[in-house]
C-alpha cells in the first residue's frame, strides 16, 4: 500500500505526465513522417503506373518477355495454335509468347491462325519459365 501511495504522489505523477507527453510527441512525429513518406511513395507509384497503362500504346512480344510481373500490355498479332486447355501460342513480328485465355474471355469468338487480333492483359512472370500473358480481353482486327 505504501508503494502505491508513493507512486500517486504529485511529484511522481508529474514525472509520469512529462514522460507520457514526450513519448506521445515522438510517436506523433513518427506517424506524421510515415504518412508523408507513404504519400510520396504512392504518388510516385501512381505516376509510374499511369505511364504503363493500357492507353499507353502497343507492346511487342520481345518487350513483353522482358517486363515485370503484373505489367499491363496490349499486343497485336496472331494466335498460332492451342498448346493445351487455356494456353495458346501468340506471335507478332518480334517473337512468340504463351498466352492464357480463359473461356470467359473468348465469349464465343472464333479465331483462325491467319486472323490479326489485339489482346489486352498482364504479364505473368515465373522464376523458371518464360513470361506469359494472362489475357483479359481479345478483339479481332482483321480476318483473312
């Protein structure tokens, strides 16, 4: 009981109050610093993603093979053949790449190897395999 009484004296309470306010100020400064840093980081990311967005123009297959994971791309070329289930071989003038096209994306579109198509999707990069494109939309440009 005596220790509790000593802790509750005015002097020790004032010291606790000062310590608490100093700690609070340090934590507030840290939170403000982190908020500013996060804001700067997110604005830089937004500018970077705006430059690589779908409206930025076409990407070639040779460029897509070098891009990072989840980079959005738009490719124009031909779907040569089906590899297996949802995987196809896509080619343009610069090379060939594997694309993954789900049945939902196909929407009953019939494409022949001579048709020029535009595919929109994202790069799917793997450690031990070459990049592939996960297709989100497909559009026929010319039919031969």
